[in-house]
C-alpha cells in the first residue's frame, strides 16, 4: 500500500531542522512509524534515528459573505517529525 508523504516547510519546522536536525512531514493517516521510516529512508537515502507522529486537528473557519455567515472546518491530518543521524540532511529544493 502506497502512502502519501509531503514535507512541511514553515518557520517552526525550519527552526527544528536547523537546531535539532529534525524534519517535518505530512503523512497519510493510515501510516505507522515503521512505514514512515522506511519510506523516508528510501526516498531521501538517509538514516532515520527516530520518528514522532501526531494527529493535527482541523481548525474551525468562518467568513462573512453577502449571503450571511459561512462556517466550515479544515480536515485533520497526521504529522511526522523525523530525526536524522548526525551529519545527514535532506534537501527539499534539489528537484525544483
């Protein structure tokens, strides 16, 4: 079964990368830690030391329009924080 994995590039994720050599990814909710570790090692050719996962709850959104108030919610997703071995890095911008 194929799992979706996309890097998260935000200020907070970049600070984690610079200080602690940790990379943040948005992954499929069905994926477990071992599957995520295997996928990252295959895709980027690095050695993963540790995988932390969390479920990020969606946010409530509301906006005012001409027809009235419209309410909605963003979807939940699973986030994985990958710790790499010392001296290894992932370059997200190499294939742009």
